[in-house]
């Protein structure tokens, strides 16, 4: 092992210790073969010298040696994803047409046909859990109310499967997700699409949508759970929700399920006022104040299963390093262990490093 000045570093040299910034942020872990990018990264942190192993990799490594096609790129190029995307777009268009007919009190609204199309979107796939990946990668397509509703319906379907609901209840959960926000189409688009913070008066208008949804759905012969899930999907178990401030025992169980799917979908998709959040940030959010607001009997299985869909995926960390998720810690779901090069980083042990992006 030898200590070496940054200006003398060369590609292929192997770090002999973890290199930290002055504020304790891990910049490059031990055992990593240096590349031009990593050396530039060390310079950017004003590091003066680092310890490296005596042996040096003889082949001249470039950053290209470390870049493989990301999972997201592979998924987006796959025939199954392209077929899903086409069907998704068709379903969103049909949903838009039908829900507008609903607002205009036109009798053409056919809830069963919309639901059958949504069920078909899932049932035609080989791996239903893969839908969660597809949804995340569909977010750059469209985030209007209609696409949001279809996404929430798909998430509710997968979620109900994780909760071992019967096939009939699973279909019911899907319908609850599909129609939960119908009342939103009554709200002026300039409020729904407003890029800035809503004024108290505008927020008051937005908060009418659960009751509006309930009233609209009540005109049709739909299961009570579908209407109640729409009415109560913004209620929270600690009484902090709206429109009535109901606590856990008064909230419909399908509304509890939709509430979780709805927040997860909204936070992982981009909005006019913010970028999409990484699913791991959303999981941290749920871990921090979720157990008071959402029913733990639903929330815990949801988080555990969502996190497991990311096992083996490639991620970028907030310290710039990239690696693969190789172990999910059941007591710290948002802090898995990442394999970076030939090193293992347990995020639970590293206070200031988080997953920034799934790549
Ligand atoms: Fe809503
Ligand atoms: Fe929603």
C-alpha cells in the first residue's frame, strides 16, 4: 500500500481505503479500480492524496468498462413494454372519453367495460409484478388524471394480490383505483395543472373532489366499496385527512388500499410543480410518518413487496457511485446493501448516503 498524490493517480490503480470528503461523505470506497471519472470526482472534492494498493490493473480501464445498459433502457426496448405502452395509451384515451361522458351525464359510461380493459392489461402480462416496473417507466409518457387513475388501478390490483385478496376482491380493488379521482375532472384544469403552490381557496376546491367522485359514481349501479373508496381515499387513519377527518375504524378498507397506491403513484410521477421522486425516497417518507396515517396492516406488506421489486436493480447513490441492490434489510427497507464494484455498501451504516435514482 502506498500514499499517492492525486496528480499521480492513473486509471486502474486500486483504492486501499475508503475515501471520505471533509464532511464525512464517502466518495470512493476501498477496493475500487480508478477510472478517469473517479479521479475527476476525487479532484472535485479537494482531496490531496489517497492510499492505493501496490498492484495495479494492467489493462487500462475506462469508464465504458463499467457502464452496462441500464435495466430501464433494456425494459423500455423490450417487446412486452412496447406492447404494454400501446395498450396503456389506448386505455387512457378510452378512460378520458368515458369519464367526460360521465361529467356530461351521458348514459354511455360503461364502468364494466373500462374495468375489463384494465384487468386485461394486467392479465395479458407474463409477470404481474413486472407491471410495477412498467408503471415507473411509463411516467415520462403522461401524468394527467386519466393516466394517474389507470396507474393507481394497476397498483391496486398488484397490491390486492400481495394482500392475498380473492380474485373478486382484487377486481374490486382495481375498480376502486380506476374511479377514485373521477371528481377531479369537475375541477378547473388551471387549478389541477397549476405549477405553483395552491392558494387556500384553490386547495379548498381541490378538496371537494372525493365527494364529487362519490356523487358521480352514485348515479350508476356500482359496488358501495367503489363509491366509498372514492369518498374516503384522502382520509387518514390519524384523522388528519379530508373531507370528514375520519379515523381508522371509520375508513373503508378499499379506501385505505387506494390511499397508499395513490400517494405512491403521485410521488413517483413528475408533476408540473416538481420532479418525480425516487421510489426509495417515497419509501423513506412512508417509513417516517406512514404508520400513523395509513393502516399498518396494509402499509407494511406494500412497502416490503415494492422494495423487493427493486432487488438486483442498478442504482445511483447520492455520493455519485453506482451499484446493484443485492440485499433488502427487512427492518430498514429504504436502506438496502449495494454492491459497488467488488465492495458492499450497507446504506444502514452510512447515514449520509441514499439511493438517488434507479437506473
Ligand atoms: Fe384524490
Ligand atoms: Fe389520486
